[in-house]
């Protein structure tokens, strides 16, 4: 049995193109959190085997085509990627409806749903006992930072925000939450941009960085 497993892994590794994007499988996901079912979008490498995972927190539009594309992009880089849907399958497009959805969101409820995604991922063959990180931009960045500060389930986090973290607290609270997260021995990259996110691919220097949070090792 052990030899067969080894041969299967070796065969799979030979089939993988060097330095090229992986073939992926993308699908609807759903997991239980408390008494609720949280829908989501899962994308993972097509080849069998456990991979490190990333929970991607969407912005104030919801799990739209852009969020799904980002999820697929991480899967192509070898991660099992999950975008939980915190807006109950609703997509918002106008500035007014997006802002209303964001400011109406129950943050404590959202953080609970984000944290509970890890138990679901660990039941999947594509993750199992591998590390799970959380990442978000704008509204999602604020929620990811909250999740890191309030929960022990994530190994690392990447927080990208524009000015305020867009979840009801200003940049003054960002370092406080990040420091709380770092005390839990997390690795965190924390970026906050004054006006707009950096053009891809050139990164811009963050407006503030908490000691021990930026590219902590």
C-alpha cells in the first residue's frame, strides 16, 4: 500500500509542468457554522494530495466574478482556496448598495463564519492537517484581521486595506488588532494604502506597519 501511494505521488509530480500553473477544480462549497449553513466557492489543484489552504474574504460586492477569479488564481498557484459567502449569495454592484451591505454586516457573526471554515477545510482531502491562512482586501481585510485577533485557527494572514479597514474601525485600531493577532504567534503581512491599492504587480510601501507584523518570520 505504501509503495502504491509513493508511486502515485511520484507519477503525479512528473505530470505537473515545471513552474507552470496547476490544473484546478472549482465548485460550490457549503459548511455548517453553529445552526447555519455557509455557502462558498472552493477552488483547488486538480491533482490529489493535501495542500496549504487560504480562506479568502470577499469585499463589499460579495462573491462576484472577480472574487471567484481570485480564488481560482490561488488554486493555480498550488493552494486550496475557499471564499466563504457572507452575503448569502447576493451580489451588490452600486456604491450605495455595496456600502449598505458592508455597514449592515454583523462583524462578530461574520468572524465566526470565517473561523468555522477551517474545520470544514480540514475535513477535505485537499487540506487535512496542512496550514490554513486567511486573506482579505478592503472590507475583507478588516474581517480577516478581526479573525486573526479573535481566533486561533489560522496560521498566517495577509491584510490589505485602503485607508480605514472598511469594517467600522479606523486605521487607529488596525495596529491594536494586529498586535493582538501577533501575540498568538501568527505570521502577518499587513498593508494599508492611503488612497488606492498598489498597481499589479508593483507593491507599494504600507502607510503603517505594526512591529512584528510586516513579513514576520
